[in-house]
C-alpha cells in the first residue's frame, strides 16, 4: 500500500486518512516515508523468500537448511561450473565468510556439494550428482508452485523486470551509503547511557 499520493505537478503529500500515522523516527519526510515502507516491504519479502526456499527444498530432501544455504546451493550449481568462496561471496553480495564456510560444510555433509582443490585460492565447490538431483527436483516444485502463481497474475512478469532493476539500483545506493557511513563514522563524544 502506498503511503503517499501524488498531486498534480509531482508534489507529494501525506495521505489524508487521519487513522494512519506513517511518520516516525525513520520516516519524517515524504521521501523517508516512501523509503521506510520500501525497506519494510523488502524485509518482509526477504523473510518470506527465505521461508519459501527452506520449505521448497524441504519438500524434495530431508534436510533442514536456511534460505541462504539453499541459495548457496543453487549459486554453486549456477552455469554448471565450480565456484570459489570468493565467487560465492561476490555473487551473493556477502561478506560473512565464516558463516558461508559453515553453510558449505553443512551442504558437503549432506552430500549435496563437494570441495576440490587446495590452498587458499585453489579451493572450489561444485554440486554432486545428489545435489543435481535435489536442485532439479527443487526447480520442478518451483515451476509448479511459484512460477505458476506468478503467471496467474496479469502483467506480474513485466513488473518483476521493473522490480529487479529497482532492487539492483537500490543495492548500489545501499553499498555507496554504507561505504560513506563507514568512511565518515564518528565515535560518540559521550557514551550513550541506558
């Protein structure tokens, strides 16, 4: 639901519904309201996506994994070529290498992924034959449930293209803002008290 209505000429104003108060410490201006609502939608979508991934994988193999571990499995199989930990981090836009290594050990123990090579830069990961079977079955369930649902909503496919472009743009904006925040971080003059 949109919180802002557009007036003629592109001006923004708060919805006139007196029962709704959309302003708070993260949403003080119309742009901040739109951004906060988009961020909440993104957080909810991320959590729903993670649950979907875990449940879909759980429907094809008896293995308790998180959505991010499921995503890692599919990224490893992407383009049918082995990936290094650096490749996986780059493709998933992650920096938490120790957590990724834990997930890889879990996928290896389940027999879905294999590790080959040696040394710091020579180790790569690929899916096993069992991993291929599981990811193929996952793709079948995904097509049956998710793709079918998307196709049933008129114009959703085109809206997904727009959403992908917007999410890619926002990823760049968040990355730039995070770099700026890290660069210009100040220590508080006085510690915050409880």
